[in-house]
C-alpha cells in the first residue's frame, strides 16, 4: 500500500530524501534516443542556416525558433516527471514540485540529478503552483490525509483556473455533459485528432 502523509510538504520532503539516497538516476533508452535525435537535428539545422543563408532563407525561421528553446524543454520535463513518478510511485505533479537537473553527460547516456528541496513559497508569500497541484493530486490519490491547503495561491493563478473552469463548464453544458465527463473526454488517449504537418511552408 502507498504511504500516506498529513501534508504535501511532508510528502515532498520524504520523496526528496528517498531520491537523494538514489543519487543520479540514469535515463532510459528512449530518453537517450530522443535527446540524440533532437541534438543531431539541431546541429543539422544550424549548419544549413549558416551555410545557405546567402542563397535563401528557408531555414532561418526554424533556426531562430530552435535556438530560443532550452536544451531540455517542457516536453522533456513532463516526460521526465511521468517516468520518475512511475519509478517512485507518486503523481507526476509531485516530481514537478521538486527541482530536478538533467545532464547528457556522454553520447550514449544521460542522467537526472536533484537540487535542494525548494521553499515552495515565493517572495510575495504565494506558493508555487506546483505545490498546489501536488496537493490536489495527493488528496485525490488518497496519499494526503488532510485536504486543507495551508498556503495562499497567486491571485493570477486562481484567476486562470477560475476562467478555465468557467469555459469548461460552458462547453460541457453545450454538449449536455458534466464537467468531469467533458474533461475525461479531453484526456482520452484513444482519439488522435492531430495530423502531421510541416507547417506553412509546404
């Protein structure tokens, strides 16, 4: 049975301690392959943009977009949270609430490391939104026994989620569905409505 905690801060402190004992955690093969794929793609794009810009600007827009991206982008991190959450048996938001590092130390491997436990509260006294999300997921999963959240959220974050709920409610009502059913449909992985495209330059 999964461990339970009185508060999300207790849970994250315990998780951080367990991960610290494990030291650096090696990436699985698919992470290594994805990193190498993106790395070689970026190198190719940089080369084409540099050597062919005197003849045309086919590669320039893509070059500018890629060079403004971090090596480890949001897609890398959410997949990291998903993977590590499964390894440690916790919701992925708990991983997002910690502060991880990534290193592609050699051409054939990479690893995650762990930064010190964050304070979770910003200089204005508001909690990180990741702490709120981790609390909600912990309560829903039965891992947090006290559902009272003792920290203040940023008013901008509260406004954002209030607006999102209002829009989801309106959409659900227009489809004669409950909000929960509507949101469940949005997360249905059996439907893939996206078609691959190269973008505007086709």
